[in-house]
């Protein structure tokens, strides 16, 4: 009987060392109370997903939250970026990934765990270079948020046949070797880095949205900063991208972790 714990430990070690098929990379900046919702979604997937949260210098309990999950689940890992930046955080997380396929999700996304492996299977079956999910607004949200999410969804469905266009919040899926071959996200960019990455990832290949499964968007950026303010930035930045797809600066701020800044600004006011 004394050998039983050793056998159990050996089995746990073997499971830990087995390379996962899918790695989910989540950049996070001050997402305490938010990121755990997504982790719980992913823990209910029908296959074990490697869940990598890259903390980008949070000043709240984000890192401690992820550590508590990793203490209970061997497939949840916390890594840290050397400084703030969403592209840097995605690249740092991907550099630690062991999965054959990478899924990039925002920390405030919500998705059914079963949709992740189904989407990877669809990417393989359809021979896609990369894919993303359709999006929808949260249930019981205001009508304006539902209209915004629907507009994003219809625009993405149209653009998939013209040029790969989907916000990073829609969740990108790409082979890890492809991500490494193109050098990951451009860390110089602070706006539009997601679409610029997507178009490099699918160069010479094909992009389509997955046919099943949707990401539920967190509409807090619109609620915090105001719909006209955010839409104005998005429209202006998108127009600039048509002529300067590698633009490394914009005439406005579009911060990763801007909710912390908004709270500070409110306190000062």
C-alpha cells in the first residue's frame, strides 16, 4: 500500500509532462475578478487545454488569482512580461506554450470551453491558416451594446471573404509554428496590432470565421469611455490602417489596461 502514493504521483507527473494539443494564451493587466471567469470556462473544455495567463505588470490581485488556479490545476500557468504591452504579453505567453495550436483570447472574453477544441478541429478540417470566432454581446445588456456587437459580427462575416479582419477580442487560432515563423505580434504597435498580426499569419493561406461557437464580448470599454468616443477611435484607426497597416502610433491613446487609468482619472476628478 505504501507504493500507491508513488504510483499516483508518477501518473500525475506523466500527465503534466505530456504536451497539450492546444495552448490558450491570455494577456492580462489588472483583471482580478475578470480573468477567473474565462479560466473557469476553459477548465470545462472536453479536452485538457494548456491555459497560459501572461501578467503584464498588474497592480491588483491578478497574478495571485492565477497562482491559486495553477496550484489546483496543472494545466494553468502564470508567466510574467518584463513590461506592459498587450503584444508583448501575447508573445511572452506564446513563447512558453507547448501546444501545437495557439488560441489568443482577451482576459475579459467569455466562451464555452467545448468551442475551443471544436474550432481547432474546424481549422484543420477546412485547411485554414488561421481562424477567429464570431462575437456577440452579453445577455441582458443594453440595446446599444447588442447593436455594436452585431455590427462587429456582420462586418467580420463580410470581410472574411475580402481581407482577414477581426479584432483580437474575437480570439485568434493559429498553429504555433506559424506564429513563430512570422515573429509573433509587432510589439511596436499600440493599436491595430491584432489585425496586422492576423494578416501576416494568413499570408499565402486562407482565413475564415469558425462556423460554430461565439465569444461573448465584455462591453466595459464602451460603458467606461462612452460609445461615440470608442467608436470614433476604432473608425479613425481602421481608416489609417488601410493606408499604413504597420502604423506604430496613433493620434490618440488606446491603452491596454486603460480601465486602471480611467479609475485614476475619475479619482482625480
